[in-house]
C-alpha cells in the first residue's frame, strides 16, 4: 500500500509536456498579470560582436484578445489591445498608432498567450509541437502557418505550480534572425481585470496615426 501511494505521488508531480502545459494555460488562465524583462539580440554579422538591448515593464491580459504591455525602461512605450483595436503609444515621440486587431493578431505571440480559448483555435494558425524541458520549464513551439509573416517561430515556457501552468518565458525568432526573449516574474493567475483595464485613449496633443 505504501509503495502504491508513493507511485501515485510521483505520478502527480511528474511535469506536464509543453503541449499539456499550453492547453492547461489556455483553458484555465482567463486573465494574468506579471512583470517582464525583454532581451532582444540582433543576428551576428561577420566581424561584429552580438548586440542586444534590454527593456522591462508590466504585462496584463484578459481572454479573449485583450492585453497590455507597458514598457517602462529604458524608454516608455505602451502596446494595448482593447479587443478590437491595437494601440501603440510612444511616449518620447508623443505618437499613437492604431490598427484593427484582426489585421495584425494572427501569427503573433499575443495570439498564443492571450487570444485563443483552446488548442484547436491555436492549431488553425500555428503548428504546435512540444520541446524538451529546459531550465526547469515545459516548452512548446508555435510556428505560424502563414509564410508571409515576420516571425519564424514562438517558443513558450511554462512553470508547473499548484495553480496549474504559469507563463514564465517567451522566445520569439523573426524572419531576419533577431531573437527576443521575454522572462516573466510575479505572475498572477486570474486576477480581477475588467475590460476597462484595456481601454486606451490617446493623450491630449499626441499625433494619432490610424492604419
């Protein structure tokens, strides 16, 4: 009996695969909030050293299709989706760019982590595959099915906790060989976020460009 209990306990603590973690995250995490650090590394050119830049800020989302990236360092910038429109606000330029979300969401990292309600929805736009465990995280790779986009692949790393699958890392490789790695900390599962959290109003005097 003791051996049976021990075996059962081990089975319960066995890490999920990346695909299982993604499915758990999409189905059960309806909203989230975290702090992020992003490191963008440019492809190495002959005779040059690798170049990278680091930024940080906060991230919030409410399924479906509402999300907010607030960059605080080194430059202030906001990327906000209210579910219909994607807003980009550059504080230094005092410039706002808006686009219809439906025109830009498919094949993006936001589509993977904040849009779909289930794996079937994601598989319409991405080829999904589990990756080996790395750095204590369960990984899944999402490759956009559209070949005319700017992204080659998106890899998402999840941490298994008593609350389920927690978003921990996002690695993005674009078609130019540039790699962006976002690390999330202090992730809150299903905080009380309303639609009003994701409303955006262009600041007075800002230059608004609608595309």
